[in-house]
């Protein structure tokens, strides 16, 4: 998910045109083949970097604890779970542009879904502006990527956080961060192995 979203974002920049032109000239390829080769390389590169970093962790982890060895596959899969939220919110932030900037065009397209000059609902010739400006779009994208509400909207940060604060205030036995830190073995929240 990270690879395809990153690739799609790169194709929207002038650097992508320069890269495909360079591939086309250097390897004497047609434009379609240069595009396909560039896409394949850019989709595989993040996976390769991830695999190298997992291998590094795998080699360190298995040298440190010979008992209960985990396979490289186990490391590869378990680290992937940490990347899922990053990939999801990167994907949402990236595609927010399409929703907020291009989404209103759907109103006109509904009247002429096949491009046959129909005007079924009387909206085929409507020119609808984007829902937000580029400045607001940038703020919304950053907020979505950082998983925080946009400042102008003022949404609560998380229902779970509000619930935890309420339960703690009512004395329902939730542990403080200091208590959790003591249990984990250190002040930084990491277990002391």
C-alpha cells in the first residue's frame, strides 16, 4: 500500500517524466515500457528496503536470543503490522486530494455517465468548484497523515482518550503512566531485558 501510493504521488510530479524519459533514452525503450519498468522498480524498492531492514533486525535478534528462534518470515510479518496504520493514513491523506478537489465533478458526470452528450439530470454542464482550497487541502492531508483533527474543525482527538480520562477521574482503577512505566522496567516505557 505504501509503495503504490508513493508511486502514484511520484507520477504526479515533473520528476516522474524526467525519470521515464531518461529510462526511455538510456535503454532505448518506448514510453510505455519505460513507464512500466519505472513503476516496477519503484514498487519493488520499498519492499526490498523493508526486507533488508527486517533481515538486519532478524540477524541481531537471533544472535541475542538463541532460544525460541523466530524465522525471517515471522520477523517480516510481525514488523508489517506496525506499518499498516502508517500505510492506511498515508493512503487516505494522498487520496483526499481526489475526493475534495475532483469529487464535485461527479455531479456533472452523473448526467452523462458514458460521455455520449446526455444530460439526464440537467447537471451535465455544471462547473462545480473544488470543495476546499489548496491551502485547506494541505492542512487536511497533514492532519489525516498525522491522525489529528484539523485545527479549524475542532473534533475531539479520540473517543477512547475521553473515556479513559473520564474513567480515571471516576476512580475505576486505570493505571497512570508512571505506574505503567514502573511495571515495564524503566522510565522510557520500554521493558528492561
